[in-house]
C-alpha cells in the first residue's frame, strides 16, 4: 500500500522525541497491511531494535506459537507497537511517551488499515487504545471500542507469559488462546473469506537481518 510505504519513510526519519537517541532505529510494523486484524504490542525490546521488526524476540516467538494455535500466521495479520523506539534499558514506556508516539504513528497506521478487530497485547497497548483505568488482569477478554472506533480486545503480552510458571502459566496461555480465538471469530463474522494462515509459521529471522 502506497500510504503505508509513505508512512514507513516518514517513520524512519523521525527524531521527534528523546527515545530515538537511545536506540539503533525506529521499529515499524510487520505483516499484511490489508489485514482485518491488527495486534498492538508495547514497544521494541533489544532484539526488535537489532532487527527492526516488531515482536521478533522471545516474546514474538511465543506470540507466533499462540497465533498458530488458532490457525493464524504473522504474515497474514499485522503486528505493530504503541512505541516505535526502544526505551533505554528496555524499561516500560510511560503513558505520556505512549501517547506522544502513538498519536503520530499508530493512529495513522490504524486509520490506513481500518481493521475489523484490534488486539491489545498487554497493559501499555490496552491503556492507549482503551483508557488508563483499565487493568489487564480484570479487563482482558472484554470487548471495547478504541478511540478511533475499532472493536478491540485485550490479552496478556507474551512477555508476561514468559514470566509465569506452573498453574499460572497454564491458565495464562489458555486465556490468550481464547482471546485470540474470539478476535479471529469476530473478524470471520464480517470477513468470512479472509485467509488467516499461509500454511506454516513465519521465521522472521529469515526475513530480517541484524542492523
């Protein structure tokens, strides 16, 4: 899509906030820009900053497994983040930083794609797309409208799953499974012919090189 290519060029030149000074470069999006389903994470970590691809590190690999469990692959959906530059020390971006960046980039992405469903991965995405009073442990799995009017469901960020053990890990994985399944089914009610899978999981490290 020409509009997406133009937005990518603008993003690559962005120097609008201090976060850009502490990372290798901006990290945009990956996947199908015509996808009716968009997954929004928090922001790049170290591996994402190295490769310039969202959710390519351990969290992203776990996300790929979760998507595969509901017969979706990364090349058939669109993955992106609230924050486009890795915060120094991999810290969690605050609400002000999230709003500053997302208003410039994420909002434009969603406006171009006009997805049927948005999935908020974790608290940072849920707070921006919904409101700061929401809690991931209380509000995940519930439908709400984003500021742009898109249907949205929040689920746990894969990084959260990586920190869980025992029965909490098992329960969290099932929660994510059912949330992704609900998101897919809501899209299919509107776009029944859309193909969510290309047949096998995508190896992002074959598509991106370290920068």
